[in-house]
């Protein structure tokens, strides 16, 4: 859950920076937020598949 929390923090930073006119900071933090969100989704899917297959069999 920590990765998702950091992704949300960077998303909020991106929105605030965009509203205030800091487009460079906004774009950079949006990219970081997007990357962290995708990492979270990949880890979630891997653990979901493992939970449904390997750990259920034992």
C-alpha cells in the first residue's frame, strides 16, 4: 500500500503544481505517479495470481 500512497501523493503534487503554473514540476510528478501506479498494479496482479494458484494448492 505504500507504493499506492506515494503515487497518490505525487498525483496531488502534480495537480497543485499544474494549477499554480509550474508545468515542468507538474509533468515530472505526474510521470512519477504514473510509474508508481503501474508498479503497484503489476505487484498486485502477481500476488493475486500467486494467491489464487500456488498458495491455494498448499
